[in-house]
C-alpha cells in the first residue's frame, strides 16, 4: 500500500493551516506548495474560520497544521472541538508554547505531532514528512527534556502493557484498517482502499481502539507499536 506522501498524482494532497499571523500562514502555504505544486492549501486566522474549514474540507484533508495560540480561544479548546467534529483528522500542532502540560494535552487529544514555532524550515519539513508517514513527531530536545521529567510515562501509563497481558488479536480486516490508520489515511480513503462502507470502517476503527484501550488514533498506534504490530513510528 502506498503512503499519503507517495499517493497517485490524481489524488491531490489537501492541507489546512490555522494561524492568526498572516506571515505564518503565507510562509506555510508557500512551503507546502513548493514541496508539492499540486497541493491544495486552505488557511484560517481564527476559530470560526477554522471550524468552517473543518466542516467543508475535513473529510478530505490530509493534514491540519494548527496554532494553539489564537486570540479567540483558550488553551486546547479549539483542538478539542475539531477532534469532536473530525476525530480521524491528522493534526500537527504548531505552537510557541512548549511546556509539558501543552504537549501532554495535545498528544492525549490525538495530535500527530507537536512542533515549536522556533523550529527551522528543514526540521519542519521533516516533521511534516514524518507525520504523513504515520509517525508521532516531537523534536528531540523536547523529547529528552520531557522524558527526564517522566512525561511520556504519564502519557501512556493508561495504555495496557502487552508483555504481561494477553496478546491483542485483530482480524485480518482490522489489521488492514490499522495499517491505513498508521499511514494517516482518513476514513474516506480507507473506504476506497478496502472497498468498505463508511459505517463498516468506523466499526473496525472502534474495535481497534477497544482492543488497545485507546481513545484516539495516536494512543491506538502507540499501543499497537508496543504490542508488536508493524506500524510506523
């Protein structure tokens, strides 16, 4: 199966960029379209515009790049609303806030990555590539700092360990869905790839979450990796 980064040319990549600074949205749009001139990029500067984009384009979007620090929202409330409306949407958080609480919360909500605004362009591109392949991106410096603080132990402590528990069993079709989830595929693409109805795919996704004791895609993939399933990280 092909990853989103190597999809056929007739399937255009679609990105949503949400930031209240025009310079940031312009720069990110240029970066994405330089990488892929055929890419479709939509931008928003506030929560209302962001939610309108989600309602219109969320199902067909490959990646949302989201700034947490918008003037009309507090903390992660916009991300929480987006996740409620579109739980399968892949979200890369771009933020000037790099504290432990912010990182923990966005990962618990299912973010595919957390990128500080101080990150240089090359590293940002690497982050985009990594999450598009199904990874969960956190810069090495933040990873080291928060590991020392015990952050990642806290983040995954509720995910069942598999070395002292019964192995997780998935059906072959559930494994197919899991692999596509790891590639970052939205529900509609999974439907097309596997020739299944939307309701059937959502049933498989729910079963995968239950099997791993997960509440979102990021938790499910982390748990699947720990359980020995071949998913990208």
